C-alpha cells in the first residue's frame, strides 16, 4: 500500500463538505460500508492516497449539492453533484 500511495501522491486532496451543507434539504441518508475507490475502467486498480484505501463504516447524506461521505476513523469527503 505504501508504494501505491507514493505513486498516487499527486492526486488532489479530497473535497471537504461545503459550508451550510447541513442546512440543505436532505434527499437521502443511509449508513453502510465503504470498501474502495478505483480508477475509471480498472476495477482492481484501487486508490489508496488520502485515506481512500481504508475500509470503514460510512454515513451518507445526499442533497442537491452532492453526497457527503462521513467515515468515522477515516478521512471524510464530499462528492459534488
């Protein structure tokens, strides 16, 4: 993993949850488990940089602005709509 993380060190930081997101109308919330992120078209090429290689429980919140991914014990991130 360390070698893979060093190869992926040029990837940008994960987007943070935007200010005021908690005030947006919630379309969906759910809990689940985060397993991995991969590169497009290569389902075995896992991304490990910035903590994305860490499996964890997750709390998801969807609004019109995007998806907030909260991972207790791992890095949280936001996926813009």
